[in-house]
C-alpha cells in the first residue's frame, strides 16, 4: 500500500453490513479438520497463512483460525475502504471459530481469545505488527482466571494485551526523548516496587495493578478509554496489522530486500493457546538444521511459562531446544517428529514456532528458515545427498548474492592470538552471525548510519535490537547485543543480511544514556575500537585485522588437511553450476596475481584488463607523465620507447598466468590529467625530473584539465590523436604474446579492445593500427598467435549504430558503467549524492550502476546485440561493466544471448551460480512452452 489505508469507519468499528450475495472470498478458515488453501497460495494467503493451512492439511496440531487475504490490502490501498463483503465473512469465520473452540468471543465465563498476526508473501521477520490475547477486558479476564484456575496467568495475558494493543493499534509509544515505551517503564516500576527482577516473578496483585496502570495510561495518552468491546478490538487490530505493511521499518526492509511495495500483507486471526499457563507450558522457535552452519541437527530454543514474543524479543535468554526433552517429554517427542515431517514435506530447512499449553504441543508457524550463505550452500548440497532435492533444485535454492558471505573474512589468527594473550578478550556471547568484524563502537542506529556514511567501520552495540534498528544494522560491520538468543531479532536479521553478529552477551552492562559499555572493570565509549568474532561469539577490545574465509584459504591451497564441509559444499554446488550454465565467465584483472585469484574462482578468461592500471607503479608513472607532457611526437615516442619493455613484461606475466585462455586487453582509456600530479611537492619533483620549471609544468597541467573529463579527451579519442600510444601498446602485447608462445609452447589469445567509440570510423582507424603492428611483430618473431580486435559498447551512439560498427569488430564488450552514465546522464563518480533519494522515493527501482536498468540501458544493449549480430553473425558478445557480477544483470545478459560476463574475481562464484540459474529458468520456460496445448 502506498498510503496507509483510509478508514471506511472510525477505528475499531466494524464496516457497515452488506447485503450483496455473489461476493468474492476474502476470508479463508483453517483448522485441524482441514483448510481450503495450502502452501501454493502464498500470494493470496501470505506465507504464514498458506503454511498454517498446509500444516492443517498434514494433520498437524495447529490452533484453528482464518486468514484475511492480501487482496484486502490491495483493495484498501486502491479504494481507501474495506471490501464490502469483509465484515460478514469475518463474522462468519468468528462464529465457526467459536464452534471449533467451544468458546465464545467476549464470553464473560469462558472467553475465546485470538491473536491477530501479519503475514506477507515472503517473511519479513518482526517488521510488521501482531496483537495477542485479543478479546480480554475487565470482565472476560475474570472468566479466563476462573476457567484456567490461574488468575496470575489471566492478568498477565490481559496486561500483555493492553500493552500490545496500546502500542500497535492505539499508537502509545515512547515520548519526550525516552528510549523505552511508557508500558515498559511502568513494568520496570512494578518490578522495582515488588523487588523482583523477572516479569514471571510478579504476582497476581502486582499484575492487576500494573494492568490498571496500563489502562489509565492509554486513556491519558489517547483521550479515550481502552476499547473494552471485543468486536471493536478485533477490527482495530485487523486494521492496524494491515496498516503495519506501510510502517517505516517494513518499507526499509522491503527496499533493502527488493520486495515490491504493492504486495500487501495478509492478516491471520488465530485462536489463542497459552504458553504462559505455568511450568508445564512454554513457547519456542526452532530450525530443522543449524541456520548458521547448515549442519544437520535440530536446533532452537524455548522458554517455559512464556508467551509468543518473549523468545524472539530477546528479553529473557532462552534454553536450548534439546533441554525440552527433560522439561516436557511428550511435547518434545511430538515436536521432533513434526520437524522431520515438515522438512521432508517442504524439502527445505524449516523455521518453526510452537507453543506448549499444559503439556500439549501446538504449531503456530512454519516457513523456510532464514540462513547464512554458508548454511544455504551446505543445506542445498546435503539435501541432494539425502535424495530430497535434485541438483537443479539445489542450484535454484541458493541466492547467488549469499555467496559473498562464504567468502567473508575471518580474523588474522596471529593477531587474534595476540589480542587474547594481551587480555583484550572482553567476553563471549552467542555466535549469531558468522564472520569477523572490527570497527568503532556506536550505540544508536542513526549514529551507525552517520559514521558509516563517513567511511568508518562501525560496530552497533545495543541491549537488544528491534526492527527500528534495521538501517543501523545495515550500515554496521558488526552487531553486538547484551540480550537475546540465537533466534532474537538481532540474530535473525543479521544472518539474513550476512552481518557479523554476537548476541545475548550477558556480561555487558550497556548504558545507552551515558553512551558506554562496561564489562567487568573495563569501560568503553563511542568511537572505541571493538572486534567481533561472529563464528565463535568472542568480543575483543581494539582492532584485530581480518583475513580471507575458510573457503578462500582452501581455494588458495592452505589448510588442506582439515576437513571442511563448507568448502566441499562450495566446490560441489559450483561444479554443478558450471555443468548447466551456458554463459561464460571471465574476470576483470590487470595483474598476474589477480589472474591467479580469478582462475581459482573459476574464470575462463580475462574480460577486461585495464592497461592504465599498469601505469601507476612508481617507475612507470614517471615515464607515463613524460609521455603525456611531451611537446611533440618525437618526444612522445621517446617516452613510449621506455614504456614498451615495462608494459611488455606486464603482459607476459598476465599471458603466462592465463595460459591459452582469452585475455581482453583494452587500450588506454582515462583522461590524461588523471596521471598528472596535483600537489605542489609532486609538481616540483616532476619539473626537476623533466628538466623544466614548475611554472611551465603547471601551465601544461592546466591545459590538460577538462570541465567534464568523463566526456572529454579519453577512450579511443586518445589513440586517434596519438596513434603512437596505441601502436606502443599493441607492440607490447603482441611481443609479449609471441615471447610467451615461444617460451612455453602455449599460444596466448589476446583480444584487443578499443574503448569508448561512438562511430565506426573511430574503430576502423584504431583497428588498422593494431592489425599492422600485429603483422610486423609476427613477422619479426617468427610466430603468430590467434587474436581478435573488438570494441567496447559504452556510448548510446555506439549501441544505436552497432550494425555499422560490427564489420570492424570481432567482438563487442558492453561497458555498462559508462553506458549507464551516458544513458542516464548521471555521473558515475558523484551520482551517489542524490541517487539514494531516487531509490528511496522509488523513482528508480534499483541503483542503475548496481543492477542493469533493463528498460533503458538494457534496451540499448538489445539493439546493439540485434544489429551487431545482424551485420556479423559470429560477433562475440560480453559485458565487463560492474553489472557483470550482479545476479539480476547476469540473468539479463543470459537472456540477451551474450557469450560471457566479466566481473571482479571475488564476484565470479556469484556470476557462475546466477548464470546457472538463468539457464535453468530458460530450460523450464522452454519446457512449459512445448507442453502448452496448441490452440488450433
Ligand atoms: C565500463 O565503462 O563499464 C567499463 C568497464 O570501463 P571503465 O569502468 O574502465 O570505464
Ligand atoms: Mg568505460
């Protein structure tokens, strides 16, 4: 919903009755007796609703209820009112629910209570709202107390209800700079007055007094009494939960995760079961496998005598799931059976929520469990070994971007050991999000965002995180919390984001107001360095250097002797990906060691060697400057003569590393002023070197500066103005190729690439230079190497006239960095100042420098492919802009029919998997097209 739903009726009041008959269904009941929907109805019922219905179908113990479909969300945002039939359908479903539970809603003797819970198509943990224990008021609470024989429980349920309803529906939040809500403050006051530290230690009288305080608080804040009428409560909650789709944290979460804002949520109304009835009741969250490592073991935590949110809210630290066996043996046995059933049924790791009421188990939710990138890999590969998934399904099950985490750094072991022996190990918490992070302490999400924007690594330290902290968590390198378990908000969200997180660190004494944290005798403040090991849970004072991950270490030949299930899973999955992908993968690399890294990551060639990157070493930069500042061609050629052997040596290193794999070498591209010094001292040095004065040199530098250098004298324009530069580069690379061929017997395959052409004639001129040098070198060296000459397509004119350009090009490589810059007219260097605003305001769906803008830049690419291949059917096509390692762009390149993508070495695993997924998607579409019945 773009705007909060407008009320058709005042808050809390049911919409007017409708008399229409042939009406659309918006309400879908479920119970152990069955359900109409199921797992395939996520779009209509939301993930939670669809899975509750599915569990009912499987005959699992689920409390009955009904789902109000996502279509209501859409209807409200379109028309600003409830659908007319909704009220009657909800009323009917409530009557049915009363029948199933043999209780009545609002009954003063034995009231039916319900929960009202959000549930979108994809899970958005903690981002939207929930209300529990709805239906309680001063009269029904007495009924509940009498029926349950447990007045403490009844009043605890009532005070929780008033708190949640007050917060979610009536908007009673913290004010006047307080960090805690007035309800939490009142609760803390009640505990202090009673001299207890835990909520569970408040007795019935204390809870009754506290609830009355809450009710008074609501009236003071809202100016109206708390709604006592259950129907009004129900409609108030339904409306608020629908509205929570549009709260700021949910919007941020969707933007970060690419979830469309127009999907809307469903709302689930479910009969309450109680985990807070006493010591034989409880509630918990569990995963069918370890969500951090992917290991196959039932994993989770629970709290006895607690309700729903207590486990995930992180207010009390829960017990590990296996302890349930001793606490509630029958429920444990059933839960263990159910977790196996659900995993086998869904053929994926599941995240479960359950409640035990007086020893009887109820399932409240199941969904595909959030997991780290490491766990995703391992689970997918293990499920194939267990016969639960096919290889293709396993390939589709892993998000390519999550591979970033697998390659995430760990601490340098020496520095870590040193930190420990120096006594810098402060404490240990739960290893909630793996990886190593080091950064400066901040205590607030906004501060985290501010300091990170200045380029500082930060560690966000909170007592516990809440969904309001999401932007700060996103900005932080690591997250540390004092409270909460492995399924706390911090833990769940950090793992999904791939953030390093240590949670539930009980020894930390955090004072948010003072901006300090204390562990034992140590006190740290904002700005101090802190290091987190999210894999072991350790917290260390100061900075500890990080180093490559386990997979990286293995890839580069270290730690071979230790078993590494993660490395096995990584290699297995990527080898499957290589079997199915049709798109080639190359790396952008300019140094021999980068080439070696690239090969270890699976590169089949180099797609872009930026020759200018070879110019920056000290010895070379002086000669390059001499060349740039030369007064005439003869002087320039003298400088180029000095550069030739150095550049040739660089190329030899690259050709040797790449063997017979193709290597795309681009001739000089950037504007020349980028190579010149700008500070006074460097200018003096250079003047001395060149035997000139600083005044003359300054004037020359001044004459080379351009108003808009990205559109200036750069790219092929340099080679056109100074063909001797192209000639030297061609000579260096062909001589290097011939030398390596003669020495190793393996012929390198250079592909010479001319940058930034706008017209066919530019390419024609540069092509002639390259080919004539090639022939001279081959004749002189007595050997030929296979080579290609081609061009980058990075200007709209080049794309639009590709048919004219192709006769001179054996290949095109899309330089989508420049193509995006020139298509949008947004500078790639400083677009960052306003692009975030564009993305946040949905002017552009994603940053076009990150993911290809299919409608604009993509359209130009399509034209270039069609016209290029039309003029030259064997034209080879690739991409070497940054988009070459971004999954959605890789898929687009596959669909366009490119031959390869080229990206930075570390993104190659992502590109390989994304390419495999694109091939599998195409195969599936082709299959369904052939099976489509013909309409003849
Ligand atoms: C491009 O423009 O996409 C490209 C790869 O070239 P560079 O980033 O070096 O301008
Ligand atoms: Mg470019």
